[in-house]
């Protein structure tokens, strides 16, 4: 089945700790995205990548880092610099050419201990 | 920056009723998307609209791309309990990969 997988489903972070969220897609999409969702709010873009080894900051990139070493994978690291990391994190992917419709993974919920 | 206003914030309706929600933008979009999200899950694409004036249906769902390119609506006819969830609109402007999301409409259906 083609789709986007995210792991883990739930993740706990201790103060001062970096954690990495996984995102993998087998849709052969060139573009991948990370969003953060807080309760009662829409999705906000953290980072996106249109091609391997290249990525751009979104609206709320501070305290996060990403890599894109493979087309299929776009891991997100939540660093200790992110002071309010508790949220639901969503990964998405799309084609580069029109219609560029974004499809989402199932999400990872990050909680701070 | 670009903003999307989505309304209503929430709706609590009786099973069988029709539902309507809409989004308006401060700027022109060339794509409107409607997603549904259930608790603890990622958004699932319901309908995609790519042309001003376009009217598209997906079962009991119908969405339209406003002719001004600054608004879109989603209608659900004859609601059923499994329609419960949060519905998000999202739009994209010209030459952009970035989607702007509304804050969502929470739908509750009373059996």
C-alpha cells in the first residue's frame, strides 16, 4: 500500500533532551513537509523540502531541525531549544508538479515529562 | 501574512441534517483543499478544488471554489454519526508550495 508512515505514535521527552520523529513515504513524492498542531488550532508549517539534501524553514522553525538524505525520508528533530514542544506533529508529502496536493501521515504526539 | 477565516468553529447537529461550513481568505488562492481529521489521526483529504467556480462532489460532500478565489464552502448532506470530526480548509496561492490552514470546524452529530 502506498502511503506515509510516522513513528512513534507517542513520544515522551525529558527536559533538555533532543528527540527525533520519523516520517517515511512510498508515494514517490519529491516534496515533504512537517506541521505542528496545537489544540483548537490549524496546522502550522515547521519545515519543508522539495528535493533531497535541501530544505526550507516554515513559519515556526525555531527549535527544530530536519534532514533529507533520502527521497523517502524526512525526519524531524525537536531540540532542547524548543521550549514548548508538546503538540501533535504531522508529516505530509506531495508532488512538485501540479496539483501538488498534500497527503498526511497519522501523526506523532509529543509530550514533555 | 495570509490568513484564513473558517466558520463556524463548531456545530452540534441532529443526524440527518445538512451542514455547511466556509472559509474566506485575505488573498487570492489557486487551490482549495478540504480535509477531515478524527481524534489522534492525520487529516484525510476529502475534496480538492483547482479552478475558480469549480463545484465538486464526493458522495454526500460538495465543495465549491468561490469565483473571487478568496473563499470556499463545504456542504455535507444528510449527516450521519461517522461524519463527526474536525474539518479543515486549506488554500495555496500562486507559485507556492505552502498551504495555509483554517482553524477547523468541529462537527458533532447527535444520533
